[in-house]
C-alpha cells in the first residue's frame, strides 16, 4: 500500500471516529457527514393534568428515549403517601409508553423539605429499578408546585 493511500485511510478513519463521537453517520458514497435525523415527539399522557402550564409537555420521545416531566402528588398525606403516589404514576406512565422503571437512566427527585429524605428513600427502595439502578439526583426545592411534598422526573429508554 502506498504511503498516500495509508494517509487517506487514516484521514477517513479519523473523520469516521469524529463523526461517531458527534452522533453523525458517514455514507459510503461520500466522506461528508450526514446528520442522523431523529424526531422529537410529544407523548400523550393517559390523563394529562387539566391545567398544564403553557408550553409544557408531560412526556417527549426522541428516538428510543423518553423524557417524563416532573410528577407530583396533589392530595393531603405524608411524604410516604406522596412518594408512593408519584412513583406509582411514573411507573404507569413509563409502562404506557412501552418502558419501565428498569429502563430508567436518570431520576431527579425534588423534595419540599430535605428532612423527608430518609422517609422518601424508604419508599423509593421498595420499587424495582433494575440493576444497576439509574443515576439519581435529590435536591430540596423551595416550593414544589401544587403543594406536593415531592416531585420526580425521569429519563428512560423505550
């Protein structure tokens, strides 16, 4: 193989690696990058809230990814009641979309009071998140909408 041919192969390999890292597919006809098109689509929740804020989707899919908006519990009760109500709703929404708790990649938990952390975790641990469990962030929020003691959003795959 000539030295110039090797350089061409290495140059094309470097382009392919850079394109793959950027999530772009290269065609065999051309070394030019062709973006892989994905469609962002709202996923209709079975029972959307009656008065959602404007410009708000309950869930959006992008390829095989599912982004579920924050779910709160808007009834009286303890942090245990609220956590169970939220996780049951999330589980149902995931399953309706063709996913599950075991397919969650990221969970974000927002607590109205960080003092509820241990009691929330006691309920959270009773759900099957798969192995390994999703990454999770828990923060104290200065007011969860609708007087909920907790709000949780998730990113999962379908």
